[in-house]
């Protein structure tokens, strides 16, 4: 039913942008992909979305339930409510973070969001009851709210003159790779080194991503900077 409603709304209200007809057509080629990935701002946005998707499936969907069950001993109902806190936090912060990404800029919001996400990953192994892990999950929701929204804005801005279909497809590919690799790698790590190790690994990976983005990505849009 929701698919039918989406189809009707799309058919009625979404129109092809005029600029798309005027944009230079370019076929897929290794040369084009190489040019896109040589754009440091774009490639850092791709790395950020890889990390975000890696976190969402590896930590949110897998490690939090495993840890809540194996280390804390929560029941299924409690685990379900814990998981919902991150999603509800994402929902509540979608609009505020969207405004912040435009106002403060894409790059600073990604870096700050990644820092908060890394902090939550460090806190999870220290939790020992329902309330502690719930607070850690809310913190994770705060971090992934910004880290999920800002990278596509940065990637789009950084490739404004490029073929958008190809650039966004390649960008999404990085996310899908993280989506698949995250649970596998963290699952292997949990089997070999315990339930806490994947969280520490994730925190380190996120912080490295934040450092690389700070060093190599360029800011593309900021209302605050323009006012200054």
C-alpha cells in the first residue's frame, strides 16, 4: 500500500529538473570514476557514508542486541526498546540537523557527528544495565543523525559539475559496501575477541574517518560563513 501511495505522489508532484536536460551527458567509464574519486571532498564524503552504514548495520542492528543480551542480560522487549531510542532520536533531530548542516556547514557537522558517534561506541562496552545502554543508544542516535545527513550534501556540492547519477550511484556504493561488510567483520571480531572489542574498533575507525575528513575535505556551503 505504501508503495502505491509513493508511486502516486511521485508521479503527480515530482518533475524532471530543467537543468538535467541541459547537463552534458557522460557515459560510465573508469576514467570518470577515477576523476570523481580524485576529488578529495567527494571521496571523504564517500568514506563518511561507508562508516555510517558500517555503524548502522554492524553496531545498531547487530552488536547492540548481542551485547544487551550476552553482557547485560536484557530480555527481548528491553532490547527492542533500546534499539528504538536511536531511531526515535534520529526522527526528532532530522529537521534541526538539516538546518545545522546548512548553517554551520557540511564538514563541521560531519566531524562533530562522527565524534559523538565514536564517543557512544566507547561508552557501550562500559554499560551494565538497561538505563545506561539506553543513554548510550540515544547518544548514538544523536551522532548518526548528523553523520547520516551531512555526507550526501557534501558529496552533491563537491560534484556539482559532474554527472549526478554516476556520482550519487558511486557514493551510494560505498554505503552499501559498509552495509554488507560491517556485520561480517564485527561478528568475526566478536567471536574472536569478545563482545566489547567491536565497539572499540568502531570508535577507532570513526575517529580516523573524522581526522581524514578534517584534513582533506573542503567546506562547500555554510550560511554562517557567508554572513561572516
